[in-house]
C-alpha cells in the first residue's frame, strides 16, 4: 500500500527548504515512520514550524531603532550669581491716586480697572450745574467793574458839563435876585417900614443862595477835571478782583472734568456713578464721600522693592546689574539694575530698602508680584527676559523645516520637541523648551519620526 505526501516549500527570505512536489512512501518499505522514527519526524516538523513563525514575526514586526541617550541637566548659576539673592515685589515707579479738586457727585465715569489711558484723557465727569451758575455770576460782576472803570477813564460827557454849567448859571441868577431883595429889605427896615426880623430872614436866604452857587461851581470844576488817579486805581482794583473771581469759578467748573495726569494703566477704580467725591475729606463709611476716583501708574517703568540685610549692603552699589526671576513665570528672567538705595536704614529689621529697575518689562509683569533678585555682578551673558535653559549634548539637536528639534525618549517611544538654542558653550548647548531630566536621543536623532519605537543602549 502506497501513500503520497505533498510537501510545500516555504519561501522565506534568507531561509529556504527544498522539497519535491510529492514523496511516495510505502509503509511496508519505509519502516522509519513507524515507532520511534515517527516521533522524531514529528519533532523535526514542529521545530521547523516554530522557526518559520519566528522569522516571519521578526520580518513583519515594526523596526526598533537602537539609540544612545543623554539626560538634559538644568543650567546652573555661576558662583557669583549665587552669592546674593533677595526676595522682593514689583512696584510701579510712580503710582498716582487721582483726586477731585472740588466736591461733587459723579455723573459719568469712563474707565475700568486695567484700561490703558493717555495723558489728558477724560476719566470722570462730575455734576456741574452749581459751578456753571457761579461762573455766570462772576462774569456779571466783572462786566460791571469794567464798565465803571471805563466810565472814569473816559472823563465827563459834554452833556454833563453843559448841565452843570446851566445849574451854576441859574444859581447865580437866584443869588443876584436875593442880593437885590436884601438891599431893599435893609432900606425898608432902616426906614422902619419892615421889622428887624424880615432883614434877618433875607440875609439868611441870600447866604444860602451864595453857598449854592459855590457848591455848583465846585461841582462843575470837578466834572471838567474828570476822575482822580486814586479813583481810577480803585476801579482797576475792582476789575482785577472780579477777574480773579471769574477765573476761580471757571477753574472749579473745569475741575468737574477729571483727566488722566499721565499715560498709564488704571490700577484701581474707587468711585462709581452717583457717589460723592470730595477735595476736603474722605469718609470710611460705605456711602460716604470718596477721597479719590482712580489709581493710575505707568507700567512701562517698573521696579522691584527689596530689603537688603545691612551686613550685605557693601556688596551692592548704584547701577549694579541684577537678574530678576518672577514667581508667576519660573521660565523667564529679566535684567535689572539698582537705581535707588534708601538713605536711611530700618533699625528694627536691620535692613536697607533698595529699588531695582526692570530694564525691559513686558506685559506679563504686574505690580505686587513676588520675585527674587539675584546679583551676579557684571555677567556678560545676562540677558533680559531669557527663558530658563537646560544643558544637552550638541549631537541631540537637529534642524527640520527651518526649526530646531530634539528627540525625547519616553517609554521606548521617540517624541519630537521643538527647542530654542539659548547659547553654545564648551559644556554643550543650552536650550529652552525642554524640561530638566528629560532623556534625549544623541545618535542620529534626525532619522526619527514622531512615535518611532526605540531601544536605549546603556
């Protein structure tokens, strides 16, 4: 009895098993497939099957790159930079509480906290009905004083002189008539026709007429002469007084419009529409008068206020450079310099207050932010707003699409990270954008893609 077995050869790269298309076996003539020989044949077939499976898995599995890695170490401050570091907080160089010059109620307020304003911009308007009435009253008083001064300076009118002369002429005619009557009465009294009393009355009347003539003649003289210098000077003084009253009233009316004294940012808004603001006193009550309306500061001129122990004061001087790190932005630092050292120390705290100017502040910084000021001396590589960097080997850096990258090794997978080279040094490259402690690929990282499987060689 004969049976035929078909054996199919497996086409595996690098491995081949030649096999005939068919093998004819006669059990009677092939005793190898009986007993122990059959068991050995089955073992050989099983071994070949496992070998074929392993080779197929190796060829079909994803490529795993073997790479060397290095750890990104944090950039260390130099010994000089570590010498003195002090905690402080940011303050504006000039903070202005904008008050009102007059007492009034807020009719309109046009800014909010955080708004950027320009010098002269209208911030608040107060009710001004009362102040406009005072201006009108002062304008009337000034017009009256000016008219009186003009009248004195211009001299008498021709009509006034003519009227005074006419009065004098009439008084003289009346005096002459009284004089004639006095002479007649004197003669009659002497002749005994009239009593002595009639003569006395006539004499009194004549004296009155003569005094009237003298008074009118003096008035005519004064009219023709005009006003005296003293009267004109007094009238001019009245005009100046009226002008001052008008200027005061106008100033108070203009003060109802409150403008920004400088260009800056609104830090506080302490008044609301309808509230009373005052120039004399402020109240702590909830609805009491407010002493100010807004607080404004120029945030382009910021400084750090720090208290230096007196024992360390000799290490510092005006214009000394400093590096400022803000708690809110641990990845950034700013260049500064000392611009003010208090002339008086604090005996209770044994410190001296120092102001450090931030040379190039940006929009991230806010007053009252906590920060640390380090004094590295004249460090040439101190740069404003430089991000914190880590030190890695230069071979870990590669360029792709005009951008700088490194490949991080995370749990057997490559992850591409874009970085910024801060500076090169003999120790390696200082880069920003990579956390300290990260493992980076240093062998041909440019050949890797995001998500490639890698195996780190130790």
